[in-house]
């Protein structure tokens, strides 16, 4: 396989760190040419000393100064060029030296760099589902050919389709959901959950935003919208089933009733590696550099149940927003980002996150999205409205 020159956006995050571990475990296959992060300068300088990329980007000038100081302290010799903010992310996404871009910042922030990478003709390993939730309708005919999904469910479908996004021959796509830490709870019990409980996912280790979204099932709703755009399927052909063991990562159903599922470790390094190297599969199980990566031990039974959309209303709200189209998914996403940061800042209780989504989707007018500018404007407006509503949900 030809060496892949890789740019990692969100290098210090949960996905970024997993990607770095894969790149480091297969040094003959990957050359990391750019790393973009936000504020975690300590980890970023460690990644720079490991991979020696030519370009690095951080959130603001303050982090830039800290990073340069830290890199000088490490005595690395020639320093990388260091960019800042959205411009830095864009540079990392479109760098001529990069063949592939792993889009793994979290939130709507990923929209512009993801589309910039596609416009520059880069192959994009897409973890940042928000860019499709908000801007999926803007994907051009050639864009989808450049995308390989990283989200484990979409990777599973991609794998079940033989490394393709062409779902024209399937009858239905079934996304599996673990159900999160509060599976089986009723609405009253959801009102009693603690901050720590919401942040501990039973099966996956992820960044804080997606961990909370997995507990409300908003994440599964985002994934339905993501699947609609990636695989060009109508919403009626996308189902969700709760599968608490997270061993089956998703499946496709053919018209004859046959179902092809993908099973594997609950470890994002699988989906990340497949997104980067498909159709080649890397020998992850036999690589000593990938600590903790282990095969399924066949020690548990697999079970399935319907999601409870009455208790986990975020899933139903997201599905309805997807069907409605226009700016509705952007409103959903912005409301979710504001509500989850308010929850993480202990300003609102867990169950109020979904109330904020419902409030925003009910009150903010839905408009068509014809350009990235439209998408950004919808995002900005919804954020403003959601922020103003947060005090109403304090201590409820
Ligand atoms: P994390 O919160 O762990 O990481 C987010 C990354 O984005 C960090 O590197 C962070 O940098 C960076 N970032 C944040 N703000 C900025 C900014 N202003 N400028 C530049 N970089 C910034 O998120 P995850 O890794 O969990 O998720 C990343 C994406 O992947 C999300 O879209 C998520 O939905 C998706 N995803 C994640 C999965 C998972 O298992 N974690 C599974 C499927 C999808 P820093 O920390 O330095 O501030
Ligand atoms: Mg997922």
C-alpha cells in the first residue's frame, strides 16, 4: 500500500488520539503531515514530537505562543508552521502535502474544514457527523466518493456494502444503539440522574459531547440524519434498534430478507483504520503497538430491543428534524451543543437537554439551506436563541 500522508483535525480528541495510535503502530503506512487541535497544547506538543508534521494548528494566538515555547523546550530542531483558529483548520484541511484528512473536531466547527477538504479533492475520513447533520444536503455528486465514514455504525454499513456508500440495492439500513447508561429508565427516573452517571457510557470511551448525546439518544438521531445523507436513503429505509452489547455495529437488509451485519471490538481504532485504508484491512489484532485491542471473546449473548422514543425524545425529535429538512437539523445540532455545554457546566439538569431541543425546534423558523453560508447562519441564530433559553431550564 502506498504511504498515506494524513492530516488530523481534532488530533487531541478521543478520535484523534485513537488515529494517532493507529498511525504510530503502522509507521510504514502513515506519515502525519498536519495536526490541528484546540487548547490541549501539552498533548499536541507530544504528538508533534512523535510525528514531526510540517503544519500544526491551535485555537488562538495564546495557544500558539505556548505551543512554540513548548516545542522549543523539546529541542526538536526545525519547528512546524503553526496556524490559528478557523484559518488554521482550513489550512490543515487543504494542505497540498496531505492525501487524506481525518475530520474529527467536535461540533459545527467541523463544517467548514470538512467541506474545504472535499473541495480540495482530499479523501476525507469523516468522524465529524455534525458536518453532515448540518450540511449533508450540500454534498455534491463527487463529494460522497471522497468520504469514508468513521462513525462506527456508518463504518459497519460501509463495510457491509463492501467498502461502498452505494446502498441502492438494500431494502433497509439498521443502525444499532447501545441505549446508553439510562436504558430502561422512565421519564421520572431520568430526572434523578447525576452528572457522573451521564458521563459514563457503558461500552464506548468517547469525548464528553458525544458521550452525553449517547445518553439522551440524540447521537443516534444525528446518526440517522448522517446515514440519510451518506447512503442517500429515505428516512423510511433507516431503522434504529437497541443492542446493548455494542458488538454488532450496524447492518443492512436486502430485499430477500438477508441481513449483512458487521461485528467487532468496541474500539474506534477499527473504524478509523478502515476509513483510512479501505479496501485494505490492517492487521490490528496482531499489532503489539495497539494496547487493549482485542477480538470478541464470544462470552456474551446478543440482544435487541426497540428504542423508547417516548422517554428518549431526542431520538424522535432528531428523526422528525431530519425528515423536515432545511435548517431543522442545524437547529437541532446548535440547540444540542448549547444544551450539552450548559449541562457540562452544571447549569441545567440532564433531562432538560431534551427540553431545550424541543423548545428550539418548536420556536425557531425552519428555512432552506442552499449554501454553507445558510448553514452557518442557521447555526448562529439557533445558538443565540438556545443560549437565551438556558436560564429557563436551570434547576428544573
Ligand atoms: P473530543 O471532544 O474528544 O475532541 C474534540 C477535538 O476537537 C479535540 O482535539 C479538540 O481540541 C478539538 N477542538 C475543539 N475546539 C476546537 C477549536 N476551536 N479549534 C480546533 N480544534 C478544536 O471529541 P471526539 O473525539 O469524541 O469526537 C470528535 C468527532 O467525532 C465528533 O464529531 C463526534 O461526534 C465524532 N465521533 C466520535 C466518536 C468517538 O468515539 N469519540 C465516535 C463517532 C463519531 P482540544 O482538546 O485540544 O481543545
Ligand atoms: Mg456512532
